[in-house]
C-alpha cells in the first residue's frame, strides 16, 4: 500500500459539455425515456464513457452504411451536423431526423453554402474526415479544400482570391496566423471566423486554471479533436499535465504528498466522469 497522499483536488467549473452537446444528449435522453431506444448517426459525443452510458439506456449508434438500409425509424443527428446527402437519404428511406445539430455549426454550414453559391474558392481549416468537417464539405458538393496545416495547404494550386473558413473547434490564434501567412504570400483572403467562442474562451480559462496547481489531470476521450487541443493548452501552461480517458488510467506515482491537483476536460467530457476521476484521486 502507498502511504496516503492527501491531495487537495478541484474540478474546473468551466469544463464539461458545451451547450451543443448538452442539447443533443438532453434530446437523446428524453427520447430514450419515451420510447426505450433511439438510433444515432455516429458517436453522439467523442467520449466513449458517455456513449456507453447512453447505449445502456438504449441508444443505438449507426454508421452511414447502416443508415442506407434503415427505413421508417427516427434517427438523431448529433451536434456536429450532417451533409445534405444525409437529409436526402432520410427522405428516400422515410426516416424521421431528430436534428440536434449545434446552432453554431448550422450557421457555419449556411455561410459556406452561400459562399459556394457565389462560386468562391473555399478553404476549410479542419481535420480530414471529422464529423463536423464532412457536414461542411457537403455544403460545397465536396469541392472545398480541407487542410490541417499551412504546409499542406500550399501543396494545392490556389487562386489569388480565397475564402477561408474553419471547423468551429479550432484555435482562433492558429486561424488568424494562417490568414496572415496567406496574406504575406500575396493571397487576397476573405476570412470568416466561425470558431465557437465557448470553445475558444475555454482556451483562456484553462490557461488560468492549469497555472494554479502542482499537477493537472486532463480528462477526455481519445477521439476528441477539441480534447487534444485543450490538453496541449494545459500542458503548455503546466508541464505537469496528465491525459486520462477514465479513472483507471490514473497513477499514484504522478503525485507527491500534499500536492494540489486540478481536474479539467474537453467540451465532450461529461462532468460525471471528472467527478469519478476526483473520487479515485481521493483514494490515493
């Protein structure tokens, strides 16, 4: 047995689900309580623990192939949003879509669609294959250029006038750095900052939070883009930052007796999971 560490532990009050995720999960829970099962296209949130909790209540996660053969059912669209092809398929298969697309994402989809209709050359700063990005790309019939870094973007043959958009969960700093870099290279850039402020403000909040502790435990699913971004923010501020997906990944050796520990997480990390991590730490 290890001697007790007597850690002082605090959970970041600003961490946890963003409103888009809260809305989608609330919708799912209400429908599950009503009808006992519900189909959801893709992981409702990029957090395996939360997905498992909802699957136990009857949530059935399906992919596009399963959607193609599903008929006469209700299907939840998660906060990330969907491309027009999903709505088209729903009409063909007589599916009722319960649309929990985040309003920030929907607004971005509409703006990209309007740019595309104006025949602008659209660049989307985002992660290839990400759920939200698929929905954005769908607004341009797959014609927009998705890129993850300036190097990658410059491999494309770009026109002198470009319209720049971003996945809603990207860092505002890197978005504006990209814009400046493109402008110094002589491009005329029409930049549309559609980054979610609830996410970008969390960046600042987390720096402030992480600086206050001897050790920081960052709780997030491994699939969360936002989780990776915010974990890096914490680690840059406080090198003693540890990434865990669940309480079982905590190691007593990380901590010294009497240390202060801050627990925080991504916009896809449920508060109950951070509380479980706290409860595990109190046992050390």
